[in-house]
C-alpha cells in the first residue's frame, strides 16, 4: 500500500488535451512563419492553461479547501457528508478536523477523476491516518441514501455541476438540505455560473470566487464558494 494519499486528476483528459494542443501550436509556429505570432500566442495560452489546470488539481484546490474548512468553525465532533467525494480530497481534509466526528463520502465513481474508486478513497484515508472516522458509500447525490437531519455539515467540491440537468442539480441541493439538521451548514465549491444558480434556488448565500489556485486552466473555469445554513 502507498504511504501517502494520491488524489488523482480531475476530468483527466482535459489538461492533457490542452497541453497537446499547446505543443502543436508551438511546433506549427516554428514551421509556419506567416502565422507565427497567432500560433505562438495560442500555444502559450494553451500551455499555460494546462499548467494552471495541473496546479489546481494537484495542489491548489487542497490549499483552498484547507482555508475553507478552517473557516467553517468545526468543533471536531460533527458528522459531515461530502457529496461527490471522489478520491477524498475534501473528505479527508475534513476528517483531519473531526477527531471525534465522522466524515462520510458519497459518490457514483465516474471517470470525472482518475482512478475514482471507493477502495482508492479508503486507502487514502488510511494513508492520511483518518480511516477510523471515514466511510464511503456508493450513491447518487440526487437521491442520497441517508435519513433526514443526519448531518451537521454537507460539503461538495466540483461535483454538483456534473449532474447534466438543472432539475437534477436542484434535486442534489434539496437532498443536501434534507440530510442537514436545522442549523447545519452547506459548503459548495463549483464553477461560478452554477453557484449563482444554487444561491438563487436556496434563497441565500453570496458566491465568492476562490482565486487562481482553483482555476481549471484559467478564469473562464473558476471555482466559487457558496455557504448556506439550513433554517
Ligand atoms: C471532479 S470530481 C471531484 C471529486 C472531489 N470532490 C474533489 O474535489 O477532488 C467530481 C466527482 O463527482 C462525482 N459525481 C458526479 N455526479 C454525481 C452524482 N450524481 N452523485 C454522486 N457523485 C457524483 C464523480 O463521480 C466525481 O467523483
């Protein structure tokens, strides 16, 4: 077993496609003097986008979530649900802050993260030393397999927007609220246009941008944070 967690790459083909397209543009710029400037510019933007993407998925999002969770004011004994937990980037960061609590992840294990499997998440929890307080369940966040009011906090990172329909995304939000106890907190990171719609559906919260450390290639796919409280 690996001695440290490995969290994979989000939407794995994308940064490689960006990098390959950037390299192709750079090579073409060398061979086509007539179009050198636009090709070189396109190559630079695409290669920089691939670099930003890799930084976000391998490092930046972890730093951002450390700050988000530190700013969530956890006591350490909460039950937290991470919807679309994947290999556990947020689930395990939360579990580290819940020495007397429980961190539960739910996911369908899609290809939206490389090596996405429940045993990979549990191996990461073991490598991080939090296996005793982490569990994962296979399930759809639009129909959560948990009773009403069974969590103090629900988190979700770059997952709800993957649900193809607006109706499905609203179901996921309603499910998050259903499983929260009154006064429980909802903490969602998703691309900005989505979090604005979530705030409108929930009737509360003001999304805020999370900065370049959470850009998937550039500001055109920027994560933003929405916090809400169940009344
Ligand atoms: C980009 S990954 C993010 C994983 C993790 N939250 C992170 O930040 O590293 C999106 C995750 O959402 C999951 N997902 C997508 N739709 C889902 C659904 N309807 N129910 C549960 N999980 C879902 C995918 O399987 C994938 O693991």
